[in-house]
C-alpha cells in the first residue's frame, strides 16, 4: 500500500514558537497510528499541523503523494482529512442530528450508518448538543467527523474524561472503524495501554521530538520500555 500521509523533518508551532522539532511520520493507507506522550509534549500540535492549524516552519507534509504544506484547513478537509478535536466542540444549540448534518459530505458514511455505529445517538437525535452525556458528545464528535467521509481520521484524546464503561463502548467502535472500514486513523491518547490495543503502529513524543516509532505490539510486549519512553 502506498503512504497516505508522509511528514518529513517537520518543524512547527504557533507563530514564532516552535513546538515540533524534526518530526517524521509515514502512514500507509488503511493503517492506524497511536501518538503517545505526556502532557504538553506536542501531540495536539502534531494533529493541528497535519490539519493546517499551526505555523509550519520547515519540512514537508504530503498527502497521497502531493504536498499539502501550503493548503488551508478547508482544502485539506476537502481532500479527505477529518479531525475530532480534544474537548469535542459540539454545537450546543444544534440538535444531535443537526450537529451531524452540518458536516455531511458525499460518501459511504451517512446519518443511518453513524446511528448504526453509535445507537445512543439515534435515540437522542432531537436532543440539543448540550443535553447529552459526555460519552454521547464524544460519539457525536466522532460521528460528525465520519459524516465528512474522511480517508484520514485524526482523533485527539477521544476517551478523555469518560467513565470506564463508556470507554469500552467507544473503544469497540474505534476498533471497528480501524479494522473494518477503509479508514486510516491517528489516535492521540493518554492511556498507552488502550491506544496500543487498537493500533498497528505507535509514535512516542517527548518535548516535540519523536523518541520511538514502531509497531504497537513491540511496546505492548514491553511495558517497562513503554514506561521509560513516556517518562523521559
Ligand atoms: N495556541 C498555542 N499557542 C502557543 N503555544 C501553544 C499553543 N497550544 C499549545 N501550545 C504549547 O505547545 C506545547 C505542546 O502543546 P500540545 O497541546 O501540543 O501538547 P499535548 O501533547 O497535546 O498535551 P496534552 O496531553 O495536555 O493535550 C506546549 O508547551 C503548549 O504550551
Ligand atoms: Mg493535547
């Protein structure tokens, strides 16, 4: 499979501030990558840089073999990038269904399929965005990204702050998305254990640098090394 996304020597940040230093990443079509690391190491900045939310100071970002480094966010969305932001950003004064419909782009993902993946959303379709639980809001945030029919789905801590039983439900849905749909996924997660369970490859960041890149199974099998990498 050819690479869907390729970052080489990426330096990026906010205005003059550089957060990411020399980040390389190669993501094959239909593969999945976990991005791990402690608070503030640059995980959100990495996703933001792929989407076009940050300032790129150097290096290149290629999507389907073409440079997207200079493209604005909406052009990247049009090419098939989807983003589930940390903190969900549900529209509070729209209903669940309206939150989904605003993101609609033609493709295999439809309202019915999103409701099939997340049945609680179907039951709450007429509720306002701020009248549903945290877990339902997270389902809605992922469902809304799917409505845009992305080829590349970037998720920023989708399990953050959720009760364990909801985490299990969402994790099962993520697993289904990653294994059964023709999606390429990047999952930023605080819980290394959970992220390594559902992804094929993993990247560990520390202070804006890549300190590990390899198969998830390798770190799954070596908790000591994992702990060392994340604690550096
Ligand atoms: N909008 C911004 N402007 C300037 N600096 C920022 C901005 N957002 C984040 N930073 C800085 O960039 C660095 C990396 O932040 P980032 O949000 O990417 O970390 P993170 O790994 O996602 O952390 P967390 O696990 O807490 O979500 C931090 O030092 C942070 O203070
Ligand atoms: Mg973050």
